[in-house]
């Protein structure tokens, strides 16, 4: 059947139009397909610094990622960084850095404490070396040849012996000798704690042996093999401490034995009460007695110069401590000899505990009562002690 020409042309036009629309539709769909980005498998999220992490990851996803990578979930949120790429590799590396940083900080803090302790120990060792060297030089200058002399019982009469820890301690009154005796008693095993030893027990019931109680071979062997310890104090300060303790406080021994002859000799118009009791000795009267070559009563260990009391030039002490750094240096010594770790040097004051400790300020006050000539003579009296133990002149006008 032959179609009319007009109808045939119309149908051909519609077919061409449909095919073109279909082609246009296919092209459009292909463009849309190319516009959609390809999403790879795995977690790879870009977090903008202006948007919270929760906007890009749900709480559940964040927790799962934290468990998966074994890091706290808050490490997945960092708004201080311009861009954070949260992947398995990057989180692990960052976490490792943080762990290393915290571990380094902790180890550094530990190392710092250990370094400080080590430096402190080294400084204490150097201090001892310096003190021994100075003592040796002063002895060579002022007491040459003394080391070749034979040691007498009298020269070691103030030295206490602790055989278990091989320690020799020279007693210097007013340099915490009561506490040192307590320490020796604990080291020897007669007492468990320094806190349990009263003052009188430390001095009169301590059962400690002195070096002069051994025979000559016992003395010689201990002097050659034991650690010999000496603790000293600024001479003027030690002197004032002794005066305050023995003459300003009630004392049944020093008032009658020293006080009465001192008052009788150096006080004009003394009262009968003062002459009878010996109480009330002034510091100037005490200094007059000390400097008098014809003393009405003899010398006492509480104010005798250490250079005479402990014979440091002859005995060559291994350890020379100072009262001004007492606890630090005493505990250092205890550590060096291997004392029990729970034994530390006691700091309590059991003689006149309510009285203020004698300080440099208090000492200056007492010596200001004297004339410059009296101060100079007192300084001369302790001159060797000042040299041996490197104490500076306590007054500028001294020479």
C-alpha cells in the first residue's frame, strides 16, 4: 500500500525527533555519571578545621575508628590543625608520636631527678676533697711534721668508736654531738630509733666505747682502717652557743665550778649571792676568763678549739662535715658507710628546746657587747680553727 507523500514525511520527522531525544538523554545521563566521584573502600575522611568532626563522622563511626586504630576518639578531632587526614596510617603515626612524647617527658623527668641527685652527690664528694686538701695545707704550714708523731691515749680520748660500721667520731660539743651519739647507738644496735633516746641517756648511759679504751694495737688498727669523722661549726657561733647553754640556763655543774671563780675574779663588787651560786656570768666576764693565760679554772671541751680537741693534723680525718649543712652532710655520710636506709640524722633540739637556736645574728649581738680589741683577741684564740675549716672573718675590723 502506497502512503500519501504528506503522511510519509510526517512519520519520518517524528522518528528522527525521537531518536535525537533518546541520544540527548543518553548523553545527559553519561555526563551525570561522570560528575559523581568514585568512593574507594576503607576510611579516608578530610576534616575541615571550620567544621566539627561529628559533622563528617557519626559518634558510632568515631568510636569504631578509635577502637580499630586503638587511639582515643578525641585524637580524631583536631580543630587546631588546618587539615587532618584521618587514616589508619596517619592516626597510628600520630598516636606513636604522642606516646613517644609522653614517654620521653616521663623518662626525662625521672632522668632529671636522677641527674640532680647524681650532681648533688658529686658536689658533696668534691666538697670533702676540698676540705681535706685545705686541712692538709694548713697543717703543713702551722704544724709541720705532726703526722710523724706517735698518737697518745689523750689525743684520742674524745673519739667514739662504732665497730659494726667501722666509724670513728670525734665529739665536738655544740655541734649536735648529742644527736651523733644517738646515731652511733642505733648503728651499734643498742637502740632501735634515735627518737627513743633522751638527752641524759645519750650522754651518760650510751655504752659507747671511746678509742682510748683500746690498747695501742687496737687504736692503731682502727685509725688506719675506719672512717674518721669530724663535724665543726663557726667558732664564734659555737662559743656563744656554749655560753648560752652553760651560763644563761640553770646548771648544777657549770655555775658553781666555772661561774663562781669567774665572778670572783672579773666582777668588781660582786654580791654574796653571785659569789655563792655562780649564776649570772656575763658574756664579757666569760670572754675575760677565756682569754686569761692565768685562768682561775681550766679549759672546757665546750669552748676548746677543735684544732686542739680533735687533733685533725695528727689524725687525718676522712670526713669533715659542717654544722651549717648538718643534716645534708650527715645523711650523705650515713649513706656512704652503708647505714640502714631508715636511719636519718635527727634534727630535734632537746637542750632548752624553747630557746632559739644560736644563729649568726644572735652571735653578732653577743660580740657587739665587746670592744674591738676583745673581739680581735677572741678571733686570735680561734684563728687556726678559722683557717683549717675555711670560715670567713665574722667582723670586718678583724685582721
